[in-house]
């Protein structure tokens, strides 16, 4: 199960991994915390489309359905409203009723309910930076970690289903400096103009840990198709699609993850999110074993850092 902020995030982050697992027979569920109602129309060809302007929420639902069919995952809307990306100086406050302003108990319960119903063995979400300073992305991290902690606790939200603790919790690590450098280097070597130079020169994000590299280059074209299905959210002529596929496959053929909490030990050179979960039955038993202890736990001690970061994104 992958928890994302908006429709399109699932296609730009980890979609090749999901496409691979679906085709290997795993059940994969994407949870979208919000409906993406406040996203900009980033495709210049669709800027003045009357239908899109009239009902962006429905358009985003239709786009999500198309991406879902391309990758093959099951999909759940958590049902909260896009917070938008506050811009300006001073920053404006977040709009009333948006995801990032919902009480944490409410958003956590909604995700706990989905986790206890779908019963995933692996939960994937964003790190405390959100991967990008959008209030919904940071809040997706906060809510995912709260729900991960609560889902296996029989005293938490007892009316929201029987306890279920996903045996493995990962952060997405698909947008790393190492990957962009590898793409940049190979593009220059092959005489292809690189869009990554400026980005790398201004790179300020802290280094991250990668524990797990999932080989999924065969599924990069599916990932791109899924992203293009979010037609209002992506410019098909934009830089995202500029890197030639053969260079992507050669420079960085994996999508990467960090194991942050686990009931089974981290494998050396781990290349599979399900590594260590011996069988479906064993993983089911582990998820319901309330006495099992985490053998790895690198989660932040409290959500305070992420909450402060979330507050800093709005006035
Ligand atoms: Zn997003």
C-alpha cells in the first residue's frame, strides 16, 4: 500500500515498482489523501478547456481512474480536500476545511480504517520533509506515521476494524541527488542536453538513506503512461519526459526506498520490498502478532519536526 497526497503523485513516485509488483501477482493499493482539487493546470494545451475549468475535481478523478488502469493498482480516496500550495509574501493561510487543517485524529482514523481493511504487508509513504514542501505532502507523512502506529494498537480506534500492523514501513527515495547526477552524467556523455544541471547546482536537500533498490526499468514506460494520464497535471513536452528511456534504464534502473520500521531484519543489498516476509500466511500472522517487536525503527521520535515544517508552509 502506497499513501500519496494527490492524484498524480503515485505515478511520479514509485509507479514502476507498483507496475512490476502488480504484474508479479501482488495486490497493490494506492491511497490518495486528497482529490487534487487545488492543483494547477500544468499542461499548456489544456489551460483554457471549459470542462476542466468547470469541474476540476471530476477531471482529476477521471485522470486517476485512467492511471489506475494503466498501472493496475487498486485505489482508495481518503476523501480529504487538497490544501493547495500557499504562495506569496507573506504566505496566505491554508483554506478552511483542507486536509492539512483537519484534526489529526480524523485523518489518522480514516487511514487506519483503510489499513485494517486492506491489510497490507508493506506500507510506503513520504519522509518528514514530504519530499517537497507542500502542506499535503508533509501532512501525508504525519498521518501515515500516526496511522502506522495506531493500526496495530487494539486500543486505538477500536471501532475501525481489528488491529493490523504492516510488517514493513518504507519511505520513498525515488528523487535523490545520486539518481539525478547519474542521469545528468550519462546525458552529457551521450551528447544529450541535460535539464538537471541547474537543479543539481541548487540542490539543498539533505542526503538520504537508501536501503532497498527495486529493479523496475522494464516498467518505466508504464510509469510514464500513467503520469501522462494525469493530463492536466503534466506538460507532455516538459522536462519530465525529456530524458531518453535508454539513458534512464542504463543510468538508474531502480526505484529506491528506505526501510524505516520493520518486524523482519533488513536484508543486505535488499532489492524487494517484501524481502523477509516468507509467505503470505507468515506475513499475515506477523501483522496480527501484537507482541512482535520491531527489529528496525528509524522513525523520527516525534512528529514535531514535520508539524513545524507544515506550519512554515502557510501563513
Ligand atoms: Zn502532490
